[in-house]
């Protein structure tokens, strides 16, 4: 079947894309507002986009033409932290996806520990084994949208934090210890399953 996105309902486009483009890594983004209140929210429109120098991106939907707190905070202070999600953190991650008032500190709400970053103001999630401190270098609002569109944020990684327990020699990651979780469609998530190798 063929689908012209210009003639589909937004909900249909969402279901087709999130069901087809899987698995998606989850960027658990922590920010801080101008009053010093922490914000923590997950985004599966997330990935690395370069390593020289290292950059990541995430995109946040704008339902009803309204920015999420994460986006407002990043646009205000140009900083954020990406905390990677592991199997032992999925419940807390999922709880931070709920809509709450901007005055609510999601670290406190879900019981994770905020710790100071080295180069940016937003706090890191202590329980996450990998955290990337980022400074925003670019953002772009999608045009010609139907329900508010989205905003893409690109950040340069200025500091990386890795738990030594997940590291192997020569900067490699031990996925048997790391246990990352990725996003599928609907309420579904994925763990790392069968792994195979293929030389380039």
C-alpha cells in the first residue's frame, strides 16, 4: 500500500512511523529552568548525529502548538543532559513522560538522584550509567504542520560520563552489563536480543 502523508490523519502518520522505525534509542533529557527547577523527560525521537565533534539530536512534539517544558528550558539556557535508559530505570523513565506542572521536579517525583554536571547547569541522573552533557548549537521548528509540529534540537556533547562497570578495554561498551532499553510502538519497549556480527 502507498500512503501520501499529506492526505493522512496525524495519528495515522504517527502510528505508521513509530511502528516502522524501530527500535529507537531513548534520550532521557534533563534540563533546568530559570528558577532552578529540574525537569526530566524521555524522548524517543533521539539519536547521535556525529562524532567529530560529538553531537546528538532530539525532537519534541508540540501538541496544540505548545512547547514542552524541556524545550522551553533548552531554548532559555541552551543546555541539556542526555541520560541513557537501562532496564532498571524503565519505570522511572516512563513516569517522567506524564504531563505535570512546570514547577514539579521530576527527579523528586520518580525518586531518582540529581547530581551536578561538570560543564552545564542541568543535573544528571545518578542511576543512569551513561550521561552526556550538551550545549545546544541549533534548533529548527518543523513547518507546514497540522497539530503543532515539532522542534528538533541539536546539541554538542561537551562532557561524557560512563560508569566504569560497563566499560571494556579500548573504550568499548559491555552491553551484557549496560542493559539499554529502546522504544518500539505504542506501549512496547525492547531489550537487546540476539546479536550477530557482519564485517563491513
